[in-house]
C-alpha cells in the first residue's frame, strides 16, 4: 500500500485536471467578459449622466424662465398706479415665498424703493450686494448674479441670487433687482443623484460655484471641485481621475450644469458582481467536477484500480486467483478485463502443464536409471564375469568389468540428462560388448557414425533401450546370425540416431502397441520412455519413428535437435 | 485512497461555500447597522452651534449614520452635559462627539464613557481626558493671537484692554486669553489688560460689560471671547454710545454682531469655522468606527478668519460670515 501511495492516482489526476482546466477557462472568459463589460458600463454611466444632466438643465432652464416671467410681471405692475402696489406685493410675496426682496434703483444706483415680505430695509444701503454696478457697466441690460448674501436688512442675511433688469426700454432708466432664495434651485439640484454617489452642481462660465449640494462644505474649504478643469472644457462628457464629468451650458449662456459621477463606483460595483459570479461559477464547477469525477471513478478509474488490484493478487497467488468478471462499462476496459482473464487462464494452464511435465520427466528418468540397475541384467553379467574368471579367461573378464563400469558411469553422467553423442555411443558399445559375451556371439553389430555429430548432445540412455529391444524382441527367435546396425548422421537441422536389426520385425499393430504402451507396465524402459523424454526436452516434433517389415527387420530412428550446450534446448522449445 | 480524495474534495467544497458566504456578507451593509453617534454640544441656541449642527448633519447624511444632537440648558451646565453623556452611553452610542463646558468637570464622565467602549471625539473645547480619540476645533492660542493682531490694527495708543471672558473654567477661554495677552504684552502701546469673567449668556454679558465699562472708563479696547459674550459686549458698547471711543473685537458671526459691525460698533470679528467642526467631528466618528486612527494629541485645526468692515462683504467674507442654507 505504501508503494502505491507515493504515486499519483488516476482519480486525483482526473479531479485536478478537470478543476484546473475549468478554472482556467472560467477565469479567462470572465476576464474577457469583464473587459467588455467595463467598457459598456463606463459608456452606460456616461449616457446616464448625460441624460440626468440634460434633465437638470431643462428644469433649471424652466426655473430661470419662470423667474424671467416673474420679472415681466413685476415690471408691468411697477408701471401701474403706485397705490395698488402695496396690495400687489402683499399678494406677490405670498405667492412667491422664495423671493426675498424687490428693489428699484435710480440710474446712479441709488436705491429708490425696496419691497420685502414684512421686513424693513436698513437705512444705510451703501454696500448693497443686490446691485453690482461694475457688472451693469459691462451688461447694461441686466444680469443674473451668482449667490451672494442679501444685506438689505438688519440681522437677516440670507443667501440669494439676484436678477437685475432695466426698469424700462429707455437706456437712461434705472434698474430693478429681484433677490431670490436659492432654496428652489437647491431642491432641484439636491435631489439629483447620478449613480451611487454622483451628484450635480451649478457653476458659472468662469468656474465660480453657483450652487453645490454641499455648498457650505465648499465655503468651509472642506471640499473642492475641480472647476478650473471643467471651465476649460466645452460641453460634453469626460473623465478625469476616475471621475466622469458631464457638462451642459444652460440657455442663459451664463451657468453650466455639471454632473459628477464616479467611475470607480461603477467599476467596483461591477467587480463585486463579477466576484459573486465567479464564486458562483466556481461552486458550480466544483459540483460538476464532483459529479464528473464520481462518474469517471465509476466507469474508468475504479475498474482500472480493480484490475490493478486483481493483477497484484494474481502476482501474489497465481494458483488460487479468480477474476471477478467485469460486464458493464467502457468497451476498452471490458476488453482489458477479458484479455487479462484469458491471459490468467493461459498462464494457469501453462503452469499446470509445466508442472505435469516436470513430474513426468522425473518419473521417466528414474525409470531409465532403474532399468539400468535391472538386477537380472546385473546378475547375468556378474555370472558371466564369474564364469570367465573360473575359466581363467582373465583378459575377457577384465574387459567385461571395464565395460560394465563404463556402462554405469555413463548412465549416471553426474546427474546430467543430456550427454554428448560420443558418450552415448560409448554407452551403447559397452552394453553391446557385455551382451555379445552373454549371447556367445549370436549376433554382430556395426557402428556407422558421422564424425561431426559426435559433439552434439542427446538424452542419455537413448540407444541402449533400443538395442535391448532389438536383442530381446527382434533377434531372440532368430537362428541365423543377428545383426544390429547403429547409425548416427546429420540431416538438415536434425541428428538422426537409428538402431536397425534384421530380426522378426513388427506388424503395424505391434508398432502402435509398442508406441502406446504405458512405461509403467513393462519391466524394461522401452520405446515410450525414450520418446517421452525426447518430447519433454525438445518438443513434440522430436520423436522416435519405427520402420519395420515383418521377417525382415526393424529400424528405430531417434530425431534430435542439434544442440551443443545443455541450456540450448530451452531455446528450441 | 478514495476516502482521502473525498476528504480533500469536501474541504474544497466547504472552503468555497465559506468564501461565497463571506463575500455575500461583505457585499452589503444592512441599513440597520448604522453607527449611532451622539453630538453633545455646549448650547443649542447660538448661531455658532447651529452651524456646528448643520455640519454634523451634512456628515451624517454623507456617511449614513444615526446622529443624535443634544445640548444642555445653558453654556455653564457641565452637570447637564455629564448627564447627557451617561444618557448617550445608555442608549448605545458608538461614538460621542463632545464639546466640553468644563475642561476638568466633564473629564470623569468622558473617561467613563470611553472606558465602556464609546469613541470620544472632542470638538471646539477640550476636556481633560487621555481617552479622547480625536480633537477637532479652533487652535485657541492661535485664535487669541489673531485677536491680538486684529486689536493692534485698530487700537489707539496707549490702549487699555478689557477682556470679556467666560466664567466657567473652559480651556477655550483660557487659551484664547493666553494667546491674546502674550501678543498684546509684546506691544509697547499696551497699557493695561483687564479681564472680567461673565456667565456665557447674551443678557448677562450685556449687564456685566456695561458695569465693567462704567467701572473702568479708561478702557478703550474691548475683546469678547465667544459668541454670546460678543453680542452682549456689542450691545453694551452701543447702549453706552461708546462706539467712537471703544474698539470692539469679538468672536464669531452672530447676525447682531454683523449689524453692529456695519454700524461701526464692532471693529473686527474673529470667525471660527463651526460648520467644519461639526462636519469633521462626525466624519471622524465614522472613520474611527471604521478602524482608522487619529493622533488625539494633535488638534485638527479648523480655519479661523479675521473679518473687518472692509472684508465682510467680499466673496471670502460672505462665505466665512454667513451660513449657506
């Protein structure tokens, strides 16, 4: 488990890949969206501001027109009977509570009359702020003042704007001034908001403040407006220091309405909105990733993981491994499962086969060895030797003993199964030597060996059983001299070793019987043993063939691969 | 392996949820969460204080706060102010914008309020407390010096100065007189400096000043150090018909004083900026409650202007003298 933990898991990989790709797409699309959104918002803010300012200008224009109308009425009434004036002004001030005072002046600027709502003007009017002769010298037809303090009265100093006009068409006539409180104007301006914090104010052409919603803050130097910048510009909308200024000049050409709105408001609001959107999208993405990873885990990573675990189990305990079949899910994974299942079955079969063959080999080898130590053979041989000794045939006895010793040495061959053909021939020769002594030269034997084959390997005790068969079955009933011919030759990539006799031969049936006879049933080791060992070692194509003609003889041929090293045989398999 | 992934995912999920929640919370401040601010003034009657309230209301509107304006019966009633402080704390004030009648006698109440977690901002006149968070107002010593310079502009030689100061031990009056005396004593024309302390009220000031001028007929220069005193002194000089022989320099911009200035009774007015005090005081309360800090040992000086009959109707003079409504 530790070994697995250190590695990246498929599930984790999928999870984080989906998350990072999702977030990347999300952020980039939101950023792009934000860029365009911001532009649109700014444009919207400007349009909004312009619309608002145009409304305010209309209202203020209307207000100024209204004052002009009031002035017309005043001028008309002043031309009428002076006796009716008292009652006229009585009504007038009641209708227009925003009018502070109406004053008339001689052409010199000397105050003639002053009417107000119940207030008595001061006697000394030397510094009257309601009539500015300096301005009149520039515009003799009259003017609209900026806000100023009305100082016509005692202990009452309201702020007002003053409209000044000539009393009549006559250029030598005096003037009339109308002091109007800023309250109506301030109502319009104060109520106008642009965006969250935006507002508007009135200024004159020179950038002097006329009315500001926070006029007193400006008078107290707690707030400033960048009027210098605005007065230098034409009407329109422009941005400075993240503030959108919208300017429109009023119909009187004197005052301008300025709208102030904050781009930062628009942007920060949209940023907050965007942030909320981003979070929502991230949350949705997360949910989606959960679902997707759950699905992927079900259809992809879980089966793969199961497969991986199955492989581990297979690795640890092949014999008892049983794969749970996987029937639904993705085609590829199902295929993988099937292939794995086939593979495990095949491996199990193969292992079974190998194990069985190993057992067989061990058994047949043992049989071959047991056959060598066949007690009858040993007794007979030893009898022969003892008989020779008695007869004084010491020379022959020595030969016999030597042959027997060689026979056994080669049989054992230090446990090797494969021995050089040279040795195998030596073994066969020793055996024949012993047997020919025993059978009193009833048969002859010849060797026909291709010299170049001598170094190749063959299974030990291959020729001896065949010779034994020829002696006991082929030549046994023969009156004439039997003949055994042992032949070794190379043919293509094979080596053929054959034992031929001129004995009684076998019928087809006999051949089949001999080939199929279970090695366990016979005393000797027989053909079956030889052919089994050949097959186990070199494969099915290497075998023993029998060619036999009844009453003529039998030839048994062993087919061998050309092998020089004992380990080479595995390669041929 | 699977439980681990689930745990990570679960944590991520929680984290995102938390973020969403927090951001949703941070995005809007409910209106019910307004800061509750009390402005406790020295008076609710004078033009000066009306201006302060106008400034405070402007800031209240701008910063969307719950502002309560309170003041005692008279400008001597520090006990009334202490009671108002306790009332404000009881009503759950987040901040108190305070102007002390008494430098010393208001201190314990202010300390107590500050200790209970209320931010205290002092405007106009100071209180002897180390727990005040910000101080805003006129630099009174400087205002005293300005008064001296205005006096020296108009005074005859030699001059005998009568100072009409408040009766209550107030830091404002003390400092103004200190600055005034310092400057005047430097000038060779200064003969004598006399002071009377008068209860801060128009009527009292009028009577006391008349008595003062009658007791000391040698006085040719009169200085009144706050608005009610200024009105009283101006009326006294007018009543005694001494406007030709006595120069009057007075504080603040009461309309009566302005009238008297136009009539030639008042030679100069030292005009403070009460609107700014009110506005900045309440604004400071908001800033403090939002986590900003001020140095309470450094006064935030609101501007002070000298207005003379020549400058009173200039553009700047109008702005300084007359409140825009």
